[in-house]
C-alpha cells in the first residue's frame, strides 16, 4: 500500500513539473503559444442522400430476408395443413378400432362370467329341460373336481 502511494506521489510530482515547464514556455514566447493552444477538429459530414440510401438499402435487405422466411414458413404450413386431414382420418380410424376392441373385450368378459345359453329353434321342452339338468350336473361335477384339486395341493 505504501509503495503504491509513493509511486502515486512521484507521478504527481512529475506532472506538476511538466505543467510548470509548459507554463514557462508559453509565457516566454507569446507568439508561439497560440500555435500550442490551437485544436484541430475534423468532422466528416455525410450527406442526407447517403444516409437515406443506406436506410433504404437496410430496409430492402431486411425485407428480402423476411420474404424468404415467409415463403419457407408458408411452404411448411402448406405441407402440414395437407397432412392434417390424413392425421384426423387416421385418428378417427384408430378411435373406432379402440372402441371396437374395448367392446369385444367387454363382450368376452361377459360371456366368461355369464352362464352359457344355448337356444335351439327346433328344440322341444323335454330337450331344453334335459339340457338344463345336464348343465347343472356338469357344474356340480366341476365343483367337486375343483375341491379335490384344492385338497391335493
């Protein structure tokens, strides 16, 4: 810290010495002092026409870029809008297929859970009653078989 302060003080002393020597030179020769104090500024003026042309050129460049983007987006949009009816049709077909599958699964489950119904158009009442008694006997035998299987395991 003290080293940086020392450096700062020494630099300030040199600045003061330079300023005092410059002051002495300017006081000793007043004719040359005007030359020392003159500033030379250069401004490059651009005509309004050039500014307007640059602005128009920039606008044209941007409008060309925007036109290219618009045509690309329009082409992609046309492609996608052409695919939309196909996708909607495919969705409707898949939805119908899903509903058909769900209904067939429900039908299969209801058939498995329900008793088997046999209807014969030419069957007599005796045949129907015999068929019912045979079904009842089959269910009874199935239950006995299941109970025997459970005892064995």
